[in-house]
C-alpha cells in the first residue's frame, strides 16, 4: 500500500562546507553557504521510495545557510522557527509536496573543530516532510508535532528517529472518498482523508492568501496572465505566501493545467532564470535584487503591495464574462457571506444587496465557492465548445469556427484574449486529455454547462458527502516497549544513526578540512622552529621527500577516482576532496603540478582518456583550481602542461563528438594574456622534433598548433588573430604564411562554432549581444559549480532524473536551432519580441535546459539570438530577440554572405600585401 509520507529529510551544514560561490571552508558569520542533505528516512539504500530530489537542500533553504553566534531567543523575532511549504516538479510533470521548518541549530562539534568555527555557534537547519499527496495542512501539522516533540522539555517516550521511522513506514495514503486515516505522534492525534475523484481535484490549502494579497481587479488580471501563459514572477517577503498563492491560482485554472515551467519558490542564486523568455511561473523573495535584469515582458505580481506591473499588455477578459466574474468574486468577498449558506440550501440566484449581519471568517466553503465561480466563468466563455472538436491530421479543435459562432452570439469581433487562450498549451492539453479517456466521462466543465442549460444548481455536479468514510486507525507497534518510563530529550535536532561507511566518509572529509586549515600559512608560522636550523641541502632533501610523498598520494587518489562505481558521485568522494585539498593547500604548487604530471603519466601508459560525465566534471574542476593557483604564482609551466593535458581528456556526447575539458576552462583569465601564448610558442619550438625543417614552415606549424588550442578554449577570433599576428611578426614570417594561418584559424573557429556555438572569453571584444556575465565576475566559473551551480542552477536544466538520451537529444536540437538563427547588429534597438515554437521535444515541460545567461554563453556564446530552451512533450514556445529571423532563408543568406565576406577579406589582404611590396621596391 502506498504511504502518504515518502521521506523525512534534514538539510543544513554538512561536513564539507562551501560558500554559495564555491569557496571551500568557513568564511565568517556574514557569508551564505551551500546547504547539504544531512539525514533522511528511509535511508539512501532503501528501495521503498525513489531517493529525494538532489536539489532539495537548495530549494528548502533558498537563501543558503548562515552561521550565528546565538540560537533561539523569544525576544528576537528573527530567531523564531519558520514553517513554509514548497512544491517541486518531476520530469514527468508530477508534483512533489514538501513541508519545511527552518530554525537555528547548534553546529556539530566535529565540524566546528575541523573548520575552526567559534564554539557554541549556530547555523540554519531545515527539516522536511516529502509527499506525493497535496495534503499541505497534514504535512505542516505533522512536521510541527515532530519539531515540538523534539524540543519539548518533557521529552518523548521513544527516540525521535524511531518515531519518524514509524510515521513514514506505517501511515497509508487514504483511498479518495472512502477512507479516513487516524494516527498519533506521541499524544497528538492526527487524521487525513482525500475527497472523491469525481469531484474537484484535492487541494488542502486555503485560497484566503490569494484574495487577501490582491484586490478583485488585480486577481482577475493575474488569472488572465496565467491563463495566457505569460512569464509571471511573484514577489513576497514570505516563502509560504509564494507557494500558497501559486498553488491557489493553478487550482483556479481547473479543468485546465499550467503546462509551463513552475517554480513557486526560486532559490536566490537562480535569480537570472527570470530572464528566460519561455513562459514560466516563479516566486521570488522580495529581498532579492532584480534591478540588473531586463524583465522585458515579465508580469511582476507584488503580493505585498497589491500591484501588478508588466511592459506588455494583457488583453482583458471579454464581456459579459468579465462583468459576471468580477461581480461573483465581489459578492464572495463581501463581509456578509450569507450567499454561501444560500447556495448550500439550493438557492442559486443571490440578491444584489445583503442584509447587514455578523461577519463569517473565511473557511472551506469560501474556497469551494471561489473555485466554482471560476469554473462557471469557463463554462460561459467556452459555451458550446464541444461542437467544434474536430480531430484531424493538423488539429483537434476548429478554433476559427468557434470564434465565428461566438462573434455572432455576442455581436463583437473575436476577442484577443479568447483567441490567445484557444492557442495555448493549456487548452490543447485539455482537449487531448479528454479525447478517449476516463477524464472525459468525469468532466466537471461539461457537467456544469449541462446543469446550467437545464437550470440546475451548479453545486449538484459535485459528489455528495452523505457516506461517512471508513476509519483506519494506525496503532503504535512499540507501545509495550515504550512503557519503561524513559524519556528522550534533545538540545538540538538529533542525527540519525550512521553506518560505518558513512561515519568513515565523514571522518575523512573532516580530516581533509582540518588538514587544510592547519596547513594555512598563518598556522605554519612558528609551528616548526627546527626548519630554521636546517642546512640548504637538508631543506632541499626534505622538500624532495615531501614532493615525492604528495605525488605518490596523488597517483593513488587519481586511479581510485577513475575506478569509482557508476552510482558514486566523484564530486562528493573522498578522493576528489583530498586532491582538491592538496592542490589548494600548498603555496609552491606541488599539488597542482603533481596532479597534472600524474595525468600525463597515465596517458603515456596507454590510458584512452575517456571519462564518464561525472568524472569529466570532477577532473575539469580540479584542473580549473590547479590553473587558477598556478596563475596566481605566475607558474606558466604548470598552466602550459594543464592546457595540453586537458586537450587529451574528453567524454563523448550522443553524436559521438568529443567534448574536451579544454573548452570548460574558458573563464580563466590567463588565456587573455599574450605572455602565456608567447611562452607556449617558444616551448613548442624548443621541443619540435623536426628541427631541420624550413624555419617559416616550422613557425607556421607550431602557430597552427597554438591556434587549435585557442579555438578549443573559445577565444574570440579577433583576439586570437591579434596574438598569432604578434608572434608571427616577431618571428619574421611572410604574408604567405599569414594567409595560411588566417585561413586555418577561421576554419578551426568555424568548426568549433558549428558544434559548441560562439563563446567569448573577453566579452568586451564582442560587438553585439547582451553584456556577458563574465564581465561582472570572471571567477565565478572557477568556484566549484559542480555543487553551487550543478545542484542549484542545473536543477532547472534537468529538473529530476532525466535520462541521458533525452537530454542529449534535446541539446542536439538546441545546437541545430541556434545555428539557424541570426544575430542583431551592435546597438540595434529591440523593437519586438518574437516567439518561435520548437517542436518534437520529449519529456514533460518542466525543465529549462539552458536558462541562465551564463549557461547560454557556455553553450552558444555572447549572441543576442541565443535564446533559452526547454524540453517538453508538447511543442515548446521559445522567444528570440531578432525581428528579422527567417529560419532557413536567413541561414542560407548568412552562409552566402559569410563566404563572400571571407573572399573579400582575403582579397583585401592580398592587395594590401602587394601594395606594401611595390612601395618597398620603388623606394
């Protein structure tokens, strides 16, 4: 039997501490840190349920984790525990409901000791109940009881995790309309039931926050924007309001469903997702700054100020439906809500004015009537729509005929709002769901239209509640064992029992962190006075032993990193953490150069350099750190070796194209420096095996090798050619060699763009497009995006467990589409927003594949037409910023222009060279 609770999860600061930008270690109380999954029940190796979503810690603590010098204070409102719900969406479109309680909890002693955190410190922690049932009230009440039981002075009769295990394992999901399940947490009795399936969908929230935050006009405007699938951003300073309002408006859409991206509570570091031009509904805390975002066309719903702003017009709901809807909502919000009681008694026709009487607080009756008000609106707006359902090869609904029929009945031309709605994903999904399915026989919209036509009470379409549900009582199986009188009390939320393997892994991580802290320069000063008495030879011998020891350790760690099982995560492995600590900790660069040497030796021994996707990310991050540390030391030799090693290692995508680690090092600043490329060229010339070759040919061959690296790193063509030209002039090569180098560079750059798209290291060198995010902070890419971005940001790219085949297929479509688009000229004013539909995607419309500006640049470069892409089972609407976009016609035109421009440039170059030659002769 299915259980109503899938997991209880604890999130907070784990043994590996990183800031939101990826910096490792403790950086003080004012810094936000990445949350981790600390404990869960059932345990990770349990097969009863799928594991909790990997992005759950980032979502339940959207601002990150802060450290504090004090805990709960009844006189300080900021220290009071916060309770709020969140909703996540799986790859198939189903929702996961999570109830959260965030509070300050003492930092574990072993973590505080390893990272030198002040004693008696506190940090944010969040406990969560995860369920597939939208029973928000039950989840909140259950979690609050567990929280109260944990910190109750009287304690509990059983260990807290035993109570949790019994709760998750034994409480079944009630049968809709038949069962009511009773269960107890210590001395508190709780119950749960679900309404019949033939009624309105189960919703366990109050619609009161929605009608309290927005007045009638703004509520209708918000509803219209959702109905027309606009880009919608909700703002509030309360997490719970964002989720409750988002869920409420989605339920008012019934029988239609929101088919676009849905993130009721967006984590703070994902604020740049708001610039995604695909339709979405997102909620963001009011404290997050969005002033640097374009916000063009975004419908911003400020729930604190009852204000809706947008740069694009929202067409109004047509009459008479608008007047009826507004009047019905106004009646419902009237202080004297006798209309609800009259409706229950079968009196559907309500008077315009109510006699004064006592006010009635908002309750479930109000929620029901509000939902019926919007269902009646759809019944009127779509009156007679069933007569126009025509299943053909091209469509399932004759929109034009329906609009013509409505125009005749209303005497008005087709309304823009209705026209747009009939073309929406939500309406098409509704028709497709209803064709030949059980849902067609239980369609409340059709039933309501029939009831209104027959003059019946609309509430008659709902199932009656005359049958009392069967009571199912869940007994406590350990009642006898708990009669000993022992009480369990806690001063912090307890940790679950760890396995020996988990405990060993925790010790290793903390040991590495402790070693990293103790090896810092501030700790080493004065620690070993004996080193000052060593002779130079003894000091050199000691250093040689240390270098050898580090290299031996790195070799073992490297081989073990490559042998990790398919279910292991290299980025959270002990091997990765230790290699990273060795690279970061020594000031002389022994760890970085030793790691690169270790990889080179492995390649020379016959390793084929093929990495899994997870290993690819781990090695990429380690090399980034090594190059960054070498750059700070001006160690060009290590950077050179890292560049060559990185060009060897790859993984292959579904198209069998090598994806070089080299490409992922683009954000590092060293590639912009001429001195590096000059030094690298000199190194290539020194080690050249063909010393007897013609000097000009040898220089040209080595410069081509340099050009291939530049293209692999994604250097802009203008910057790369400037470097090649400078080095070539210093080596006195002729114009013939320059033409060869120019042609080869253009060729390899075009090959790279054809697969990866344009990517700019120096965004200021690009003459078109939006401002590159790298211009603000070029170090962000260096800061372990595997956790900070990989879990937080790429959650929206691949929302849950999306299979590799569908993901790679979707990305191949992205590459094809971007290669078809044009880019706007520098400084060109955007005059309109175009919408294109990407067809044939697989999977549910729940995940943005390339949604942030940074990720767009990583895939296709600094291009204004780069766009944002989603995967979806239905055709996906995508906006692009180029009014002149004409698909294949434009692509063919650009291709012809490109060839002509290349020929013209080559001709000008030859003429310039010949002119210089004749001038020198005549002089």
